[in-house]
C-alpha cells in the first residue's frame, strides 16, 4: 500500500523549484503609461542571488525557459507566474536586434505582471 501524501505532482515540482537556493528571478512590471521609453517595451527586472542584472530596464522581448516549455514575453503579455527550468534566458533590448543577450539560469520563477 502507498502511504505517500496525495499531493499533485505539479505542486511538488513548483514547491521544489521555490525551495532551491541559487536561482534567478525575472519580473516584467507595469510601466508608466506616459513614459515614451516604454511605449513599445516592457519594464524588465532580472536578478540573481548576488546582484540585480536589470532593474526597470526597457526591453522589447524576453524568451524564458519555462518548466512547461520555452515562451516569449512582449509588452502587454498576459499576467503569468511560471517556474523556470535550467536553460538560457534571452533578451532583445531593441526592435530589429538579431543578437540577443543570453544568461544561463539553473531554475527560478518568472513573474509577468498586468499591463507590462
């Protein structure tokens, strides 16, 4: 007989992702509507345990290695909270850039806020 607790697998996976120590955190925040720097861009925060890499930076697109699959975030993306799997976060700062900035993450959580 199986005596393990009846906890859904996705909940256990999400909890284990949150419990890991050295992880990155991504956040796309609400930008001030009157700020021309954010007219076609989202406000981007990206930090690792030791230091923030981006703080309120205007970027065009972010590609995130989500646990359920890789996904891209543009301005006005639907609000999302997603566990990240090990992979490369890619950042396009300006329209038309073909060279994306890339950062390896071992996991973490990505937050996309409303109206970002």
